[in-house]
């Protein structure tokens, strides 16, 4: 009578599915997709950029500054006062020393505000400053 009972326990153990290899594969795939994903950075607002025939796409634009048509300045999805632009760019430049600054100015933004942001960027140590334009 003991033999059939031992056989039942052996059958139950044999039918059990080992989930460990499947979980390992899922975690490895998750890590792979996180590492290879490219994250889109935004300044915080959408601006109507002016068109330019010679516009060239910049590959590594890490510090984005947006200027709205009302003269509002946005960095990292936060509205920033013009006097705080230099400090914010210094902080972002310290986090990423190779980062370049791209200013996304609206068509209706004043040149005065654009020049203030460019001056603040250069005073913060970012000498690679570009102005975003839309390809025509």
C-alpha cells in the first residue's frame, strides 16, 4: 500500500513547472529595454519655431530652454525667471558636462529675451549654444 502513495508524490513533483528560468528571461529583457530606450527631453512647452532652410538636427542636445511668445522661460518643464536661468544651466551643466544648450524660441518671442538667455547660458559655462529652428 505504501508503494502507490509514494508513486503519487513522485508524479506530483514531476508535474511541477519551474518558473525561475522564465522570470530570469523576463528580467533580462526588461533591463535590455530600459538600457536601450531613448528618452525624449522636453523643455516644458510647445513653441512655434521659425523655419530655416539650413536647419541641421543636433544629435546631443541635453539642455533645452524654451521661450514662449509671452516671454516665459521654461527649463525641465518648470517656468523659470530670467535671473535664474544661469543657475539652472550651471546645475544641468554640472550633471552633464558634455551637454549643449538648445534654445527653442517661439516665432513671436522678443530678441531681447533670446539674447538674455544666450548670455546666461554662456555665463554658466555652456559655450555650445544653439537656436532651434524648424526645417522648411
